[in-house]
């Protein structure tokens, strides 16, 4: 006799019609950016069956109909993402890629920044529970003995806020350390509850986590510090997108890189990396690309990682400089042409054109026209990672148009990135004074308060931001947001507040 449990298992595990799988594949492709072609319907079926049980359904096909009856909620997206994407990861995964980062990419970056900005920016896109982001921080710490004197920004983003919450906590079980040397665990972790290990506070301070949907959200963007990246790790993420979405995401990654920045992808992502000026670099790895550098360096990698000696903790010798692609002639031109270059991620060419326009002869146009060019020049320099020059042009722009809300907002973002929190707060207060309903101003004010540890003030700013957003259409692109809509920012704040990742 068949029991009730047997019937439930039979219902949820019965074959799902191919027509239903096809319809659901198209549905989540639009709502989540996840792509499941016919050959991956097996993976889709397994994920759906597990998700259906969590949603409380006895029948997987009934669950599909329920999910498709209305736009996906954040809880539905979160649950589906946990079953339809691979969130499983561990420390020091992909040894070949990490060796390239440690022995070739990082030494060049360190040497080029040691005498000036001492600032590094790295993005782990699709970071899951954070092991990759913390691994990168550990490697940087072993390479830079005076890391406390540097500004290290390692940003981890993911579509799954449960993963992000775990990443922010920094507690990990034994499975996350398979293959990790004992000296790393002893040096960078301490015992935590339940037999887990907790990441060292100094390493934790180098890393931040935030919600970001690569398929829907806009990047680069100053509001979340996703711009001017030295290195982007986006491994085994692009394979979940269809061709059109993957191209859009890669274009966004390209524009988020500083000139000469590096993109590291997974072995299944290769077919999608065909964007713009991202050039393959063969460091005995087919998964490495660089923005705008035509000639690779061919290194001999060292043997497997061992505990660092004193000599190994010193900066590595700088590799020979690589000649950059020659710039296109920057004939005197206007704002429109420079904006096109900027939007295409060609920041150096845009900056050259704007410098030419601002420096050749008297400008007969209105002061606001010069201010627009200065603002775009400041943005271009910031996206190149040149914060010092970006700030100079931002302040010149404010001097030319002292009533510019956008100018004070950009100044605040740059100062915040430099670690000058008090000055950043002053600049954003000025922006809000000029426009009390400036939504991104209140959002940034909340971020500044959170960074200071003032959780009550941060909550007040975020709640006020949500009140302002409630007056806006969901699809309204917010002023100065570089493409982020009111609906997306609202979801970002709500998710971050719920999971305590802001």
C-alpha cells in the first residue's frame, strides 16, 4: 500500500514536461538572467524539484505555474538562485588562477602603486559565501607587509543574500578549507562556535559584500563603488546567461575595469569573453584577459605555495612595463563625442578629448558647458583609478558651478573611496542641502554612517531613502545613478537591511 509520503515523493519527483521546462527557462532568463538550454534541462529539473519542496509544493509542475503567475519576489529569486546556481566554493580554489594573480598580476599592481596612491580595487563577482574574496585578501596581505598603510577595496557581490550574510559573518566549517595549508588557517583564522573558523578581523576589514544582480543591475556605478577595478574575478558565472545577456554583462565588466585592468573568468566562460578591447593574455591559462594591453608577458610560475619566508613577504620585482595600445588622435571636440567614448569604457580616450577641449583657447560657451566637461573628465579619471586627478577636476567643476548637486555627490564618492569619511560626509551634506530630495545623496549618507558604525543614523538615512523611492515609478532611472532604477535601489536596500549586510 502506498503511503502519503510515497505519494508526495512521487508527485514532486515525477518527470516535468519539456514544454513546462522550456517556458520556465525563458521566464527565469528574463527575471534572473539564468539560462538553461535544452542540454541543461536535467540541471534545471533537479534544481526545481529541490526548490519546490522548500516552497511547500508537492508537485514540481504546480510550483512552476505558481512562480510564473507573477513577477518573481526577492525571496523567490533568492531560493531559486540557491538551487539553480553553484554556490559551493572553498578557500584557495583554482590554484592556477591564484598563482597567476599572486605571482604576476599583484606584483605589478603593487609596484605601480607603492609610490603614489597605495590603492587597490578588486571585485569578486558571484562571490557566493565569500571564500574567494577572503582568499584574495589573504594573498594581498602576504604580499604587502605594510598593508595597513594601503587602501585595499575587495568587493564581493552575489544575487543570493543568504550567501552574502554568511560571507559577512566570516565563519566557515571544515569543508571550506579542504586542501588549505595549516599555516594559513593558523595565521588568518581563529576558533569560532560549532567547530568553525572565523576570518581574522584585519582581513575582514579589507573585504565588503553587497547584493548585485549581474543580469539586471547597472555597473559601473559610483554609488556602490563598482568602477575603476584593477582586477575582476568572474569565474563560472557567465555560463548561466544566454548569449545576449552574457555580452551585456561582459561589456559592463569591461567598463568597470581601469585601463590595464585584469579580468579572470572560468573555463566555461570563454565563449562569452569577446567584448570590446578585452584581450586574452596567455599566462599558461586561457581564462585571463586584460583591458587594452596587446602584448602578454610569459612568466615561469613558481612551485606550489609554501609558508612565506621573510624574503617572500617583500614586494616582488616589477615586471617590465607593457606598451599600451596607442591612443587615437584627440582632436578638439565637444562633450558629445567624449560622452560616447566614456559610455563605451574608453576612459583614457574620453579624458584626452576633454583635456584638449578644455585647454585649447578661450571657451566661448557657457560656464555650465565647461562644468559638464569637467564633470565627465572627473568621472573618466575616477574610472581609470586616478582618484587624485579625478578629485582635482571635480573641485574645478564645483568652482565653475557651485550649485551642482551632481558635483558634490561625485566629490563625496571619491573622498569616500579615498577613506576620507569626514570630508565625504561634508560633501554629501552639501548635495542634500542643494536638493533635499536627492535620493542617492541620502543613500550615500546612510553608507557613510554605516561605515562609521553609526547604525541608528544609517537606518534613518536608508528609511528616508526608501520613502523618497516610494514616490517614484519603479522603472525611473535615478539621477546620477548611471542606469540604476528606483525599483532596483529599493530592492537593494531592503535585501541588505533584512540580511544585515549594510
